[in-house]
């Protein structure tokens, strides 16, 4: 007798990882499970390929990444359909996700040489006889551990940055989306068939742990805060550096002079897109009293039009349904009111849009990451109260502010790595901006100049060009030369301005 399996829950059968659709249970892919030996072999092959990949230089790597980018565009519908099958998200959402990944791949390809190329530093008077140089060297082999909620965009950020910096990559996709991960690796191999520059290893959490301990030179992880701590612990055993993009509990602040309708539209999109399964999704709103009622009414009107199964797909990871249900029930039990959705919102395999008001600030729905299509809206007296409440959680990933006169000033006060003003989530689509958080949301950055530098180590070189005007870095210095040094210091730095 065949055991009944939960749609969307991956399982291992005869050494093969089987991925299924959370919406229908249809099989999405079968990939061989990698044991520790297979992971080690992949890293060894990647290291063998790294010298060739580095020898291509920025221009050679750029040409190949741009060809891969073009292939992704040409086959975007195929990729979107596979993502729809494996995650349940609407095809249109998958195309939007892929378009952002394509933008980041293009940006990394076109900007790596500028950011990571050799540069000279300015010489100061005390060491005027020396010239300073900085060069950026690839780490070697980078391990990328990707999530299931955005299986195209999220791993391609660190992957494109690592590749353009000259690293080879071993990629461990989420066990919920291995078919999408393998598709990306296979298409890259069509463009770069010479060596295994980008490889995938598949399996459950033990495969990710094996990758952390495999001798890779850096690990880029995206996922929950709890798993990020495990990744960091495993990498700490060998002092392997990490980039950790973990969970979030992002807040939107609506100020008194905000465009209320635009803020409501952005709040609904920011909280409900991908069925709320977005690390930078808006989960809390703090609206100042003068606009609170109008804002709530607009959100209720817009969220009430969304349909489960059409606008919102299923919850990809079945176990998340229990967390979403617990948060809604806890909010209602402590005095919160559901204006949309509510107690019966969890309808496996999905969750209906839910808008909650009057939810206490110490409730799970406000303090913990929900990762579902829910939104709490809280009335505050002013922007100061909004900022204080927004910053009162341990997460610090993204955020948003709607307003005119003070919106940017409010944005700068948020304890977050990224903030959108008069939009939500927009920073993730801009290739030039760094992406990452603080606190329980992790550390390190992908995307932008800072993201490229995460995957290269700077090396400083000083070159002596002539005799020292103040020769003090020698045992042959004289008291007179030390006296001269003191005079130079007073001349250069002895004033307080």
C-alpha cells in the first residue's frame, strides 16, 4: 500500500529527492540525493574549475553571464511554469520574480570590473615614499544555500555576484524547489560547458550541513533565522565566512500626509504577494491617527477582492499553515479583530487574505514572522510612536514609509537594512542597491557594490618608491628623526579642526 503524502512535502525514495506541487500533489521533479561524499566531490570539482574560470577575467566572465541572462529571458515562460508547478505561485508572479533575477545577473555582469578591479589608494605624507594598491581576489569556491519561496531570484543574487567575482559555486537548492534549482544549473551549463563552474547538490538539511563543512571558502545562506544560526555554527567550526539573509517582520509606516490609496495598494501587495511568503513582506502597518480610518477602509476594500487560488497560490511549505493559524488565533484571542479573513482563513493548501486590527503588540502576530498573507494594522499618535513600535522587534530586514514631508527622515530611523519610501519591496528589484538585514535578520549583503565585495577578499599592497622623508620604521632611526616625526605630527594633526 502506498502511503498518503502531503502535497508539496518533498520526500526521499530510493536515494532520489522527489518534489511535488503544493497545489495538486503532482510530481515536479526527481533529483539524486547527495551524501557527504558527493558534496565533497562537487566542491573538489568546483575547485579544479576555479583556475580556468578566474583566468577568463572580468570580460570573459561577463560575456558568459550575459549569454546566460539572454537564455533566461528566452526561456522565461518555461522557467515560470516550472516555478508555478513546484511552488504553487501564479505564473505571473514567477515571471516577475525571474525578471528581477535577470536584472541582478545583468547588473553584476556589467559592474563587477568597476567594483572589484585593481585600484590605487591615495598616499598620505607620513608614508609619502610608498604607493598603495588594493586588489580583490575571489575566495575560490562559494556554497550557496537557497530558499523555496523565491527559488529563482534569491539564489541568483549571491550566485551571480560570486561568479562575477571569479568564484565557482556549489548550490544547494531548497528541498521544496530542487527542480527549479537544477534548471538554473543546467541552463548555465549550456552556456559554460567547459568546466563545472556552477553545480547543484540536492537533499534535506543534512546536505546543507555537509556543504558548510565541505571546505568551501564562503557560504551564502537565505532562510529562517533558526536555520541561519545552525549554518553559522557549522561554518564556525572551520572559520568559514558567511553571508546570512534570514527572516523579517517588516513594518510599513503611514504618515499624516501620505497618499492613502497608494499606501493601501502597496500594503496589500507587500503583504499578500506570493501568499505572504516573502522575507521582506510587510507584516505590520503603523498608521497615524489622522489617516488611520481611511487607510484601513482602503486596505479592506483592496484585500477583499483577492481570491485564493487565483491571486494567491498555496502555502508552499505545508508546515507553515500551522504557524499562520496559530498567529491568527492568538491575535483574535487577545482582542484583535479580523476585517478580512480571520479564524477560518487557513484553507489548505492555502490561506485567504487576512487583515487584523487592534492586535496587541506582544502577540505572536506582531512579534514573530508569520510568512503568510496576513497583515496587522495599528493606530499610532504620530511618526515617533510608529518608529518606536516598528523597531521593537528583534528583526531588521526591510521596511517602508508612505508620506511626503518627513518620509525619508522617518525611513532613516528604522532599524532595517533596506527601506522603501512610497512603495513596498522596490529595493529588491534594484541591482545597484545592497540587500540584507541586521539583528535576527542576519548580516552581510548581496546585490550592488557591497554584494559583489562580499565574494572577494581585498588584498593590500604597499610599494616603496624611494627614500623615507621621515625614516622611523627602522631600528637605525635617530633621536633627531623621532623629534622630526613629532614635529610633523603636530603640524598635520595637532589642531582640533
